[in-house]
C-alpha cells in the first residue's frame, strides 16, 4: 500500500504529534511504500517567522530521522520543492464545493486563534492537503484525530474527480492509532495538545529532562487523589494515564492498580521518568543530526527527486483527463 503523511515545519513536534501520527509511520514503513512530506506550504497559512523557516525545515527532517523514519525505505522531502503540489491543489479546487470547506473544524479554530491572519490559503488548506495525498495516489493516511475530517474531504474530492473526468485516484483511508489519537494539553486537558499554545502545555520530543519533569509535575489534575481513567470526570489524570500507557504499553487498568492509594505526586514522578527515558534516544539522535546539516539536505534532495518522478507522472494523467495542455 502507498502511505502518505506530513508534518508542518513549525519547530519541535510534541509528544501528541508523535503518538498521534509519527509513531505509526515507523511500523508502516516496514511493509508499505511510504511518502513523508515536510509541508512548508501549509505552514505559511498561519503566522510564521520567515528567517526561521529553513531551520525549521531541517529540524522537521531531523525529527523524522530521529524518530526512526528510514530514508532507504521511505521518501522524505519538502513540499514546496515539488511544484506539482500547488498545481494539483488549484485543479482540485475547481471541483471542491465551498460548502465543504466552510464546514472544516480546523479553519474555524485557526480563524479564532489568529484573527488578524485569516486568509484564502487557510480556507483552502484541506484542498492542498488532498492534493498532497492524491498526487502520490496515497491509499492510506496515518493522522491524529484532528486531521480525520481533512482525509474524509480528500476521499470526497478523489471520488468526484474520478466520476467527472475518469478514474485516476484511489480514495484514501484514514489510519488512526488504536488509542491516543488525541493527546490533550497538560494545562487544559479539555483542549488538544498544541505547539501554538504556551510551552508548559506540551512536551516536546526534544525537551530536556528538567523541563519534562517541571511540566509533568505542574500538569493539571482533578479533584480527589484517586488515579482513575475517566475522561468525563477526571480529564486531567486520564490524559496523563493515556501518555503513561502509550509509552509503556501497559493497560491503564494495570497502571491504576500500580498507583492505587499513592496519590498524584508519586504517579507524576514516575510518569516524568517514563517520558524522559522514552525520549532519550530522540534527544541523542537529534544532537548528532544537528552537526550534519549537509547530510540532512542531501537526503531531502534525494527524496525530492523520487517524489518528483511520481508527481510528474500523476500530473500528466490529470492534465490529459481534464483536457489541459
């Protein structure tokens, strides 16, 4: 199966991104043809620092590699380096109903978050995402819960194109993690963990052990001292239990038993240790890659060449089907 997924180059990814999407990629690349993109054109739909963009792109590539993506098995490249992404997005935009786009939850959320930066690119974000997937004839997309709606729209667009112009695109399926598809904020457990919030609200894959400990010890919990997984009544401790479970592969029930009668403080200390130990190989690999910029750029250039070969073939088919030159 051909798998497509991507991350925005907006600084270090957090543990929610990793558990929601990146962790799946490592397993998927073993048996599938995987295309992993650094989606820099998506990143400019919200406020960003132009001077930091190139650094963030290299950092994003380093994250892929540090997390275990194998450039020998998977294609890793930068979205804007393959111009067919923008071309296909424009063409698909001509068959995408405005009503579908206006229903997108992420557009509503980002518009509230960046009231002075509401733009057509943000509104059309899902069309570009559909183009990203369909350009490589992606059959499945591993994502977190928050991106599921966008993949559904990509299915709708693929189906509409095939009916109108002739069959080219597979209708991509969503691959969600079995659990932990949505890790919540440490400071507000009713809200999804996000890099755009205060740094105290998320754990970066490359946070220092000291920062991880501080963030977890200060994480929001609930009334009472019982460590019980109940999202409705105890969203704070349930979020921390989910992180603990996903990093140790222990069921939440077993963790509840382990800390029965011990209180939040002891549980948080243990969780901090679990997170620190789990992320240590990532920190070590990142430090190594930070001194090898040339190597990372070479990998991205190789990935670009491989991606372009597929993209150009797809676009030739699309132009012919649509009656374009």
